[in-house]
C-alpha cells in the first residue's frame, strides 16, 4: 500500500512542469534606449547679460505674524 501511495504522489508531481516551449520563455533583453537629450539653452535678455531681475512692483508679501512663527520660547521655561 505504501508503494501505491508513493507512486500516486509521483504521478501527481510529474503532472506539473515548467513549460519549455519558446513562446513561453521570457524574451531576450533588448538594448536599452538612449538617455534623453538635454534641452537646448536659449539665452534670455537678463540671463544672457548676467543681469538680475527687478523686484516685484508691488513689493514682497510680508505676513503680519511672521515673527511669531519664528519666535523662540522664553528662557527658563520647559518646552512641552
């Protein structure tokens, strides 16, 4: 009986195998594409002359509570 069980197990295991046909194989690696080309540099009026841009006409935005954001905790008190 034990031989019969071993034979059945061998039959079950032999039924499953990795396909070996060419259509089932992973295709061979193809050559990688070249890296993308760098964009052509076009000089701008300010960039070509090494000039800085003018500041905004209306000025920069200054929020009223900006200093409160960066205020340090008073000395002597523990931070929680």
